[in-house]
C-alpha cells in the first residue's frame, strides 16, 4: 500500500479549490429550527470535529445565544457558506463562495428558516452580495428571498475585540441577537394567529 492511501487528508472538490481537508463540515444544531446562522468556512477545530463553530469562536457564539435565551442546540441550525477548511484558515475566495453557494442554498431551502443570521462580512457578501464593512451592516434587518436576514459581527471579531462596555462589539452583538429573538417571537405569534 502506498503512502497516498494511508493519508487521511481529503481533497474537497465541492468548492473547486482542491484544498486539503480532514472532512466536509456540513452543519450542527436543529434542522427544523426557524433560525439559521451562516458563517464563513470551517477552521482547524471545525475541520477536526466535523461541525461548524465548535472552536473558540463557537464558544463565544454559544454563550451569546444563551445570554439572550436562544438554545444553540435546539433553536438554531448552524452552517457555513464554504464546507471545507481553506488552507491556513484564509478567507474563502470569491470563486469558492460562488461554487459553494448552491449547496448552501439547498440547505436554506431544506431547513426553511424564518430568520437568517449572517455571521461576518464573508457570509454577507456570499448571500446578499454586499461588500460593505460589517460595522455598517450589522444590526440592520435585510429582506432576502422572502426571509428576514440579520448581519452580525463574526465571533472571531469579538475574540479580537472582547470589550463588554456599552456600545462595544460584544454588547452590540448581544443587542442584535435580542432583535433576532424578538423577531422570531413576532413571526411565531403572527403565524399562530387565526385569520
């Protein structure tokens, strides 16, 4: 048996880059959830464990969800635009985002969320086609394909900017997630009301 058969590294063709990955990282959370969070791409820990947002960024994200009363296991379906780890955790290329989008779009159609959170500027660019800074996009509701969309700071940004002061990134993200929770409540009430 040659060394190439002993190598457990996979070369993913789904995004066109033939990048080395341990595995394809599809999702975590509840596939019946009314809330979907879309991030950028798996990191090293996500590639190792096969689930998105399970490293340091994922811990920050889960804590913020819990802080506002959203259960990250039951209330959210979590995935990324790109399903395989880019080399050295670099940002996915425009080509990788375009090639990966049909897979993401199929996930959106299957889960059928009422509200989508776009975590970070890469997810915003991939889904909404906007290349503005996340500082100007976060916290502002957008409509896309009949769904409400909320851009948020990526948790890795919060790790680099951990200040919890009022008006800081962590507090702003917590406020954005409260908006998401309240919007979901309003949509649930509207759908449950008899005509």
